[in-house]
């Protein structure tokens, strides 16, 4: 089974060098628990591998044997533009890592499709000012799921794609007649099928605190793997933890090692594993 690095070196090493190629992975996170930082680290580190091999070796180390880097890295956002995302990455990662790593990343902004049928003023998300003379001229009326599907069809094969985020799509589904939550679930099921053929990796971020138990279950059922980022309280301190709830080709390896949970932290090099909890 060919693998592709997620960009978190200690985690990749424990799961055989990376995620199985052709996987759709749900990054389900509590606020601040590490899911977004995982996205940023995966994006910048895989971009760095293509942009500067020496710098990648300094931050990440050596790839495991037989692991293939993604050809390209794509970061898809529905509400933020490139500069805002890169600036936020700088709060998490070393500036040199962000600058070089993101130079090899393609950022796609689907805010036009996301906001176009909402009450949000066009000037807030579009560089083109809309007035009465151009209203309706050349207007793209694809809904956001159609736009996402078209982009993935063209750019996902053999690549790493980070989608930020399913939370936005679920919010849009709850307030719009463009599509429903069931439509999103069906898209993910189709994406899971297509990703297996494409051979890349798709990371899908979602805030679990916005989901009902049923909605969370539907998302987990529609993907290949779920990484759950949580806060755990112990005494006067809180720790970030990561649980691999399910993951084709990964969970069985962790179970063989009796690993049940990872303690995590955020360093200058991004998201990292600080400790491993095993069944005693």
C-alpha cells in the first residue's frame, strides 16, 4: 500500500510513513485542540518538501522508505483568502517554514460561490465591485459543492488537498436552498470513491462542537479515516490529545502497538506528537 506523508514526522513514522494514498481523512477538532494546526503543518511541510529539500529535512527529517510525496499541495477555503490564511499560519509555524512552504502551495478561494446567494455584500468577498450595470453579467451560479467537485476532479489526483472547512459547508446547508446536509454527505461518499482512484490525500477539517452526534456519525461514515483532536483536563492543566477513531490501513497498525491516544503540542515546526499512551 503506497503511502503519502501527512507532514507530522513522528506521527507519520508511527503509521508506516504516512496515510495510505487514495484516502479522505476527516480532521474533527474541538476549538484550539490542534485540528487546524494539523492542517497548517501538513500544508506547509508538504509544500516545503517540493520547494526546498534541505529545509524540509531540517524541519521534518527523512521520509520513510517507499513513501511518495504529493505532486502538488492545494488549500481550499470557502471564507478566507490566501493572505489571511498565510498570516494565520505564521502564528503557528516558524516564519521561514511558512514563507518557503506556502510558495509551493496553490490556494483556492471559493468565497464567490459560497457567499453569492447570501445576504453578505459582494464588496466583502469579491475584488470586483458589483453595480446595476453589471449585475447578472457573467455571474457564476454554480453552488459551492459543484465548484468544489469540479476543482477536486481537476486537481486532486496524485496531490494533497486540504479543505477548510466542512463546518462552513454545513452552516451553508442549514441556511441555504443551494444544497442540503445530505447533499454534502453524498458528495463525500463520491469523493471517497474517486480519491481511491486518484491516489492522493484529501484532508477535511470540521469543528465537532458544531455537530450533532448524528451529523458527526454521517461524516465519519463517508470518509476513510477520522482523526479526533480533543482537550483533556487533568488537575489544573489541559492537554491536547489526538485519537485515531478509524482509518483504513492505519488503525490496525496502532492497535498492534496498543496505542490508544497521542498527547500533542504545537511547536515552531507546527503540530507534533509529544507522548504516546498505550494500553497497560
